[in-house]
C-alpha cells in the first residue's frame, strides 16, 4: 500500500501543503497585507529559516504571493470609494480555507495577480470550478479547494463582492494595529495613577 504511486503522491502533496503553511505562517508577520510586499531584509530572514528545506527567495515569494518592496511605502490619501468590505464572518470563512491550503489570498489560489481585470478573474475561477466538478479523485486538499471555490463563486457575477474582498484584505492589517493599541491602553491604565488623568 505504501509503495503505491497514489499513496506516495498523496503523502508528497501533504508534506508540500504543510511546508507551504509553515512558510506562510512565518512570513505572514513580515508581509504588508495592503500591498502584498515584503522588505528585502525580511525576505532574507525567511529564506534563511527555510534554506534547509531547499526553498529560494523566489520560491518563498511564490508561496506567499508577495513581491519585494523596492521603495518606501507611498501614502495615498484616504477616500471613500463607496465599496463596503466583505463582512468579517465571510472573510473568516474564506481565510480559514486559504490557511488550510497554506495560502494568503484568493489570488494565490487562482494563480493570478491581485490587479487582474475582472474578466480574466472570472475566466480563471470558472475554469478551476469546471475542472473541480469533473475531478473524481478527491483528496482533503481538493475538498478544501472545492469549499473555497464555492465560497467565492458569486464573485464571478458580482464584481462589487470581489472589490469588497479586496477592501477587507487591505484593511485586515489595521485590525491588529487597533487591537494592539487597545491592549496598550489597557496596560497603561493599570500603571497610571488616577490623579494623572486630571
């Protein structure tokens, strides 16, 4: 049984998915979620950690779906574009499938850049969905991918849902900042005497 090609392939796929997940978990702290960029120094640190696994910087960038930051971040004025971010519960569901697959976003899953036009986005998702529907050899990873495709299927017909996903993805980095600020404020309240608030 363990010498059968299908068993060997499934074990290799499992090991690969675990490695991708490990890389994403470690590199996730260095990636700017708004731009999907990583500093060169941070990429070197990630590459050093996974050098023994035979991963190059190019491999790591492909796994995490990011690019190296070439210059300082450009601050753009904040404006309301009228697009509402996808609800948190739906983002959490999509992200749970992505995490199980060792991916950061749906664009990594589809193998396309985040700025791909909607026509191409729809074509790729439709093609992937059709291939999934005729695939009779199910694996745990394929089942997760199937659930992920179902979760984003309506993005094909409703471009605003995809824009909402993109907006929620951009804003995700601010959630952790808000949580850290709240935590720091609560810590400070423990150590600052009441008369200092006057």
